[in-house]
C-alpha cells in the first residue's frame, strides 16, 4: 500500500544515537579510529572532504559554509581543524535540537564563527542567504520517501519531477521515490550555490580495481528501505539527482565515496571481502567498513 516514510518526529523528539547505525562520517571522525586501517591516508572524514572542496576551488578565502543535517558535528569539526583559515563563517542547520546541541559542543573552539539554526531543510533553504557552499552529508535518506508506488500512476507531487526532469522509472512496480531528496536538490539548484552531497546510493558506483564489491548490488537500482532503530531510511537514486541538477544547467560530478576517501585497493581487501570469514580483528573491521561504505556515492553540484 502506498505510503510516505517520514522521520520528522524521530529527529524532533531526540535524543538520537548515531552509533546505532553505520555512518562513514562517524566511522572516520578522527585519525585514531580503527577504521583508518582501510584508508591510504589517516585523515578524518572532515579533512578529506575539505581537501576535495579545496581542490575543487570551493574553499575560497572567507568562504561561508552551511551544513544541513550535521549529525554530531564531526565533519565540520574536521573541516575547520584543517581549513580553518579559509572558512569565514559556518551555519549548522538541523531539525534536531539534540543534535544541534552536540554540534555546538563539538564546534566550541570556533564558536565565534558558527551559527546554529533549527528547522526543516526545505523550509529553511529559501531564507538562508550569504552562503557560498552547502554540505549535505548522509542525510538525504532521512527525507520524505514515497513507498510502493505504481510507475503508471504517480502522485502529482512526484509526477511533477518525473515530467519536468525526464526521470526514469522501472517498467513495473512497486518502487520507492525519494521525494525529499529530489526537492532538496531542486531547492539547492534554485539557490545557485555549489553543493556537496553524499548518501547510500540505490545506483552505486564500484571503484576500478574493486569489482568484487559489486556482488549483491544493483548498479541501476531504485531506492530500498534500510530499517534502523525506531525509524527507516532509504537509499537514494543519484541518477535522479544528477538529472535535476542538469535540468538547471548545473555542472555535476559524482563517484564512489570509497574512491573519494582514498580506500586501499590491495589484493588482501578482495580476499577478505570474498571470503567473508575474517580471522583477525583487523580483517573484521575492514570487512564491516567495505560492506557498508561500498554503497555510498558523492555528488558535487557547481
């Protein structure tokens, strides 16, 4: 039966324990994390994001950055630690008062340059001005998702996106549509400001040299439900997001988050993943990391 998955109440009521679900950001929150053994360079996730944004020419002097749905503030903390001199001001926008409190504590060393705003992202975006770069990391799967839709009979608010941007749909249903993620990307494009986004992808990209990671994944898939503690999230079809950005004549770059963070591509990694029977703690950590992170994609909208 058609319905909408909403996490609004879950995030509003708090407290929220992000450690009950795997996130790349928290797994690589600091260079002492055990998951660092999977990377070529032991750098925090925030530092890796900062390096990419700097190479892309998006961290100009005095850059004003807005992170939407910043979790515990780990990404922004790592970003400020490594690119402090290039960031003029930060806005942390979140639906959860509990998470905003955690972000305030994490970002205390830079409190003179950090503002916190509570509200729904789609309500806040039109009012946010003076921003040079938006970051939406591992939060799109929490946005409203229509479930169990008939491809030939879409709700009007969903059908508008499919008609306006020529989005593809499966030949038969039921299937799910990340309406919130589509609306977010459209709103970001309307702002005309660069944006960096990541999430579990329904259509993942497998890194070159790691073809073994494709086992059990559908590279052309549609969103699937991820059941978590007290709520559900959904994977996101990145081809839909890219099509919307293209419809606004925006330049789009995308790829596997494993390539983005510089995961090691060693023969041993392939053996560990294929065997799926780790016999050391290190191998268990590597298998867990690969199994979760292989689905993630990043998207940069210029």
